C-alpha cells in the first residue's frame, strides 16, 4: 500500500513552475477564508464583551502572534516563488526533504487545511445564526469565541505543517514550532483552560 501511495504521489507531482503559482494562490484563499471571514464574524462579538479586558487581551495576543506567523509564511512563499536565489540563501532549505512525494504530500495537507477552515467557518456561522436568533448572554458568547478561535487556529497549524512539508526549510520549521507553542502556551493554557466547556453545539 505504501508503495502504491508513493507511486501515485510521484506520478501526480507538482513541478516548481506549478508550485510557484499554486502556493501564492493558496495563501490568498486561505487568508480570505481564515482571517477576513473570522474578523468579520468576531468583530461585533468582541464589542459585546468589552468589559472582559483580560479575556480580550489573551485573544488579541494570540491573533497578533498568528498574524505575524502568516506574514512570515507569505514571505517564505514569495521568496520561494519569485526570488528563489534569495530563498535558498535566507530560508535555509532542507534538501533532504525536497522530494516529489514529500512535496505533494505537503500540498495535500495544505488542501486539507483550507477545507478544514472553510467547513469550520460555515459551521460556526450556522451555529451563531441558530444561537443569536434568540437572546445570547455574555458567557455563552465568550464560549463561542473560544470555540471559534480554537477551530480556526487548528486549521492554521495544519497549514503551517503543510507549508513545511511542501517547501521544507529551517525557517518554515521555526514557524511551525512557533505556531504550536503559541497555540498551546498562550491559547490553550491561558484562554481555553479558563473557559467552562459546558456549551454543547
């Protein structure tokens, strides 16, 4: 089975010329699906939690970290796609992982991350529509925001892993490790753990 999967990945491999256009296009759609869509939904919700400053600070800190990581990923992809010589010098590619089956597996992970984010966003919109059709209290809204952030950030982590596997480099590895660290130490430990988990969706 492993050999069959390997041969399929090899047969359907994406060349550099294909990747250099595919990756920027992917990031455009991923950015719209994850950041812009989420921002439009959460902006008004956060205004209703204005008094909960500690919670808002934690959410804001997580968002700033992941926004920074997304900018770093965009820089990695731009250098890879359009300034390959500078990419080889600045991003420190890991040549041992630059193989067609590995790269194509990375593209598959990227596709999964985009589908994850889109499905999650649609599910959250539907959930909010059902809940906000009636009166919603601040604590319920707080739980929804945490659930929303957790789901989207998981999709972001999958994307970071996909970028590292597709165009493996020391910098993309650092970005992936940083994303996992921020998700666990700032979001899970400071935000998620301090939120009751009694809300059922």
